[in-house]
C-alpha cells in the first residue's frame, strides 16, 4: 500500500526573517545614483564620509518604518491616506497637483538615470565583443526597458518581489565581492563610519550620499507594498524585521562601493568622474574579476531601480488620484508604462548618463521634504489609533525632515547654478 511520505524539512539554528517589501526599497535606492555618489565619495575623500552612509541608512529606516506601519494599520497606501485626510476642496486639489507633478517629473528623471546606469554596466560587459559604441548606446537602453516591461506586465506582486530579491542578492554578491578583492583597510572604514568628519569641499558630496539613499518615492512604494503583504496589525513585528534586514543590507552595499573606490583611487591621482569610469579603472589595479563584478553590480543596480521607479509612481498616483491600486488594473499599467517609456527615451537620447542622474537627484531633493511632511502628518492622525507616532518617533522624523530641507535647498541652488 502506497503512503504519502512527508517531505523532509530543513532546520536552521536561528529563525530566518521572511523577505518582503523592504527589499523593494533596497532595490530602489541602490541605483546608479548611489553607485556614482559612493564611488566619487571614496575616490575623492577616502573613508572619511562613510558615516554619511550610516546616517542615511538610519534615516531611511526611520521613514520607511512609518510608511510600512501606515500601510499595514490603515490598509491604504500613502497616496490614499493623503487624499482622505485633506477635506478642503482647494487644499485637496493643490496637494494632488503637487504630488502628481513631483512624482511624474521626479520618477521620469530617475527612470532615465536608472536605465542609463544599467546600460553603463551592460555596455562594459559587452565591450570585449567589439560592438559599436553608438549602436550599444541606442539599443541597450531599449533592451533594458523591455526587460523591466516584461517583469511589470506580469501584474503579480509576488513575481516582481521575487525577481527584485534576486537582483538585490546579485548586487550584494557583486559589490561585496569587489570590496573583498580590494582588500580595504577595515580600521580606516570603521573610523570613517563612527567618527563624523567633513573634509574641505565635501559638503555637497555628503548631501548627495544622503539624497541617493533617502528616496521619496520609496515611501509610497513601501506603504502600498506593505498592505499587499500584511493584512493585520498583528504582523507589524514581521514588517519591522523585514525592514531591519533589508535596509542595513543596502547600507552595506553602499559602504562596499565607497570602500572599493577609496582603496583603489584615493590619493592615487586617478580621476573618476562617473560610474562608467569605475569598472575599467579597477581592472589594472585589482584584475579582470573586479572590473566584471563592478559592471555586474552596476547593471543589477540599474535594472532593479528601473523596475521599482515605475512601480512606485503607479502606487503613488493610483492612491492620490483615487484609481484602482491593483497591479493588474488598466490605469495602474498605463501609469508605470508611461514612466518606463519616458525613461527609456531619455536614456536612449544621447544625453550623458551623469547629467540625467544629476537631474534626478535635483528632483529628489525638491520632492523629499514635501513627502516627509505629508508622512509625518499622516502618522499623527487619530486614524492610526495606538499605532500613531510617539514623541520619540516624531523627534527622529523631525531630524530627518531638517536634513531633507537641507537637501532641497542644495538642489534648488544647484538647479539655478548658484553652487
């Protein structure tokens, strides 16, 4: 007589946290902008600015915890909460207009930078094949945009989440392996992480490191994806554990990039102006593998962010415009497809990737304090009951808001050529 034997189970000496929406946040902020900022910080200032990345990770955890809590408790995204909280018709119209304009402009710019960054990585990997540079510049962004399209058109949150988990793991292996090959001085790294110091001329670099990590559209993305993943307030501890694993992993990746650049280029008189210069410059110092790993990491960073930026825009605009927030809905698909097309066109247009990513950072600096104010407001409404912010959480949020205002001022000054 046949019997169904139970499948063997594998036991671990510790409990592995369930991977969830926070990985989407990590996939979003470890993009080409982060790679460029961290590599330039390391090349120009050694390990001195590592503390800025540690601060950025803590600031991201503070805001993203609020966004996740908002999504789980209210079972609505940040956009839906903003819309329902504003009752005055004129104020509601202005808030909607502000968020829509900021998300469309900011995410379109980010998407152009994301696809451009992924193209840099893939172009570096394909160079040995002898393909014409102008041909690659035109067609590789289209290929990357199509890959992002195939993933998003599935309309399945689970499929998108799993693919982004794989891309984050690929980034982690690529960048951390490059860091190991570089043989960075760990004592100098720890000194830079825990002793804040701003070298002469490094202020804007510090702001850039923070601005590429604390990303405004991630607040919409996390709130909406958290409610998709967890439908009960009893699951809040699980949502927090997810956050406390994924965000530090992203910080570790950024530190690995900064450390590699610091070890290879600081005080070596090797000029690094963008991430495109990083992989080829590593080859004569650390060998072919370091160059390949850096290219793979940049490609993974670009394509993962190229998926999350349109997804976040669709969540944000669906919520604020009172559209169907389901991934399979027609309106949701139209929004992310529009952002994806604009980003692909911008990346294929011939503009320098560094210029596109710079514009994205300017848009980020303007948008961030606005969304942070909205989030802090939502976290203090009676709608959350006992889950609303404590005074400690509001204090930490206020500190992050002050930093975001600094970012906004820097972005506006840069935009008008005053810096």
